[in-house]
C-alpha cells in the first residue's frame, strides 16, 4: 500500500545505517496495512510519520574512572519515542553492541508492547555501549552514577521511567536510583526493577519469563496442547531465560538447553536452575561452569542451541539470534510452538518459515510484555505507597498475559488473519496509540 511504502522508504532514506530500526518498522507498518486502509483518518493525520519519528533522542557522554585510575568514555542514549498513552517507559541496555539504531528499534517496539499491556505507559528505551562484563562493582557504580548525572534531567515518575534490559539488573538499578535520589532529592518511582527494600515490586524479577510462559500456555491451548511433558529449549541464561525456564518447568515442561554468548549447555535430565542462578545471578560467571554442578551435562561452544530437538523454543537472548536455517532445523525436528522472550530475536524469514509450517508463533511485543506490565504495576504500587504480595502481582500479571493473548487473537481474526499473532499483536497495539494520537491533535 502506497502510504505505508512511502513512509517506510522515507524512513530508510532518512535514518541510514539503522538496520534493526528499519527491520522493526517494516514489520509493524506492513502488518498494520489493513487497518490503515480501513481508516483514512490515520494517513490524513500523518500518524505513521509521527509514530516512526521519536519525540526526542537524547545522546550524551558518560565519563567514568576505572580501577586503574584511567578515564573511560562511553556513549549514553535515551530515546523517548511516544507518550500518547502514558509516560515514556522502557528499559536501559548496557552492551557493547548498543548504538542509536538498536535503541530506536527497541523504543519503537516498546510503544506497541506497552499499549498491549492495557496499562498507561508510553514507549522509550535507553542504554550505553558500556560492557558490564568483567567490571568491578565499583566500576559499574561509577558508570551508573555518571550515566544518571546526565539522564536525571530527562526522566521522572510522570515523565519517563527506565528499567532493566540486557546488562541491567538489580545492581545497576540500585546505583542509578541512588544517584537520582541524591541529585534531585526526590524519593519517587523514577525507575522500575528496584530492590524490594526500596520500592521494588515482588514478582518483577520473574515477570518477563513467567509472562512469556503464561502467554504460550494460552496459545498452546488453542491446539489442545500444554507444556506438560514437552521438551523446551531456551536461548540466553539471563533474567528472561531463567524465569521462563522456571515457569515452563513448573508447568510440566523439561528445559533441556540454555546458552550464553560463549556457549550452550544440554542437559537431558532437565536443567538444574538452582545451579544456573548461582552461576549467573550470584557469581556472574560463564555457563561453562555448569559442568561443575552436573558432570553428565554437555557444554558446547560450536554449533547452535537450535540444533537441539524440542517441542517448544523460546529465544530469550537478543535480536536476530534465530535465523532461517535455525527455523528450518527446528521445524524439521518437530517444534510446535515458538515464543519470543527477547526483543525481535527471529529474523523476518525465520518468522515466515514458522508460520508457513503451521508452528504457533508468539511475537516479542506480546510474548515478553509481562516484564514491562509488571513494571507498570510497580509504578502503581509506588504511587499508592504500598506493596502487593507476590501472589497478587503474579495474578495480575497472569490476567494481563491472558488479556494480551485474547486481544491479539481477536485483532488477527477481525482483519482476516486468524492465527497470525504477528499481525494481531501489531494491530491491537497500534490502534490504541493511534487513536490517542488522533484525539490529542497535531503534537
Ligand atoms: P540479561 O542481560 O539478563 O541476559 C541476556 C542473556 O542473553 C545472557 O545470557 C547473554 O549472554 C545473552 N546475550 C545477550 N546479548 C547477546 C548477544 N549479542 N549474543 C549472544 N547472546 C547474548 O538480559 P535479559 O534477560 O533481561 O534480556 C534478554 C532479552 O529479553 C533482550 O532481548 C531484552 O531486550 C529482552 N527483554 C527483557 C525484559 C526484562 O524485563 N529484562 C523484558 C522484555 C524483553 P552473555 O551473558 O554471554 O552476554
Ligand atoms: O524490553 C522490555 O520490555 C524491557 N526491557 C522491560 C522494560 C520495563 O520498563 O520494565
């Protein structure tokens, strides 16, 4: 359709070198074409041009002093993409691969994901090319304090509320929060994923992984299937992967493989999650240590985790980690469902292959929305100045994931793509934001 194509061509020409942003925008815009056609008001109001241009992108220098006394400099980013339905909300990523294109793709995806949660949160994302691996706690603190010394000018509990993502967990959020409080004097819910002693929410740590499995459970049920007795392969071994593994196991699945960026483990007995948590959450070490806990397990640095035969595959590491050839192997090995815990982990041709083969496919912006949804519940608790029990938060999370599944299934069906959850999630997420933008005039 020409409006969608024109916007995409312009976006690609005007944002050179931002391949992952082009990829995310192309997927969303092409799949919402039926809605755009049915509602000419969107084109007249320039909704797609406005949605694909962030409200603002803040780029800054982050100087800090390493343990040798040498000054290091990293790049800092915060992209405030869209606040039509609530304050900007989205994580901070610390990884050497971070650049403006990566943060823009993540911020763009976040708009629709946050809309799907049904909660009042807009889309944003930030981060740095700082690599926390191998850094001392003091170096991480020095970096976080410097990062917040610039970022505090642009964030606030009702303005923009960052959280964790790759490389940002409770330790980093604590250092960032401390510095924000020290500079502004405010004790407010400016970040989520906080520690439980200073305003964090129970179940936030578990939320993304648990939410992914709750959504997959709904999707599997449409085919009379469940996790019971299924072999599950999960990429990554960070926050999302660990808690997806925990809930998949609780639902009767057997998680046989996990990975990090160095290698992957295969444990036919089902992975020992206590060991993985000890290695990753406590010691911050590599997955190769797993053999010390389970000598019968395999550890590989060659090949890929997607070669391990499974019924359910949950990519939970990073963008574009699952290519067409991996999809073909998974299909050949009989995979029945794929759920994206990471943001945009599957390449477009891999998604197409899964859908063509009739594999149930849950796209990231629906499947991993449980994390940000529970962040929004943390914001609610902070505003109320009280805290809910684990069970209460978990129940709300469960209800939100069921709601997301129902919304995306209904939207796909309404527009003639029943069972295509990529189209369903994009349309359901888009309509709410677009209608809020229409109502608020040209801003
Ligand atoms: P963590 O930093 O806790 O873990 C990331 C995991 O993925 C690690 O095992 C890491 O391995 C691996 N990984 C990261 N980058 C790469 C890479 N370039 N190549 C290979 N492996 C890699 O991050 P999270 O678990 O929080 O995030 C994982 C994914 O989930 C990301 O896509 C994130 O955007 C998404 N997400 C996270 C949410 C959250 O609440 N945390 C919410 C929604 C989505 P290694 O340790 O070797 O680097
Ligand atoms: O990608 C994501 O949704 C996240 N990293 C979580 C964001 C949040 O604000 O909790």
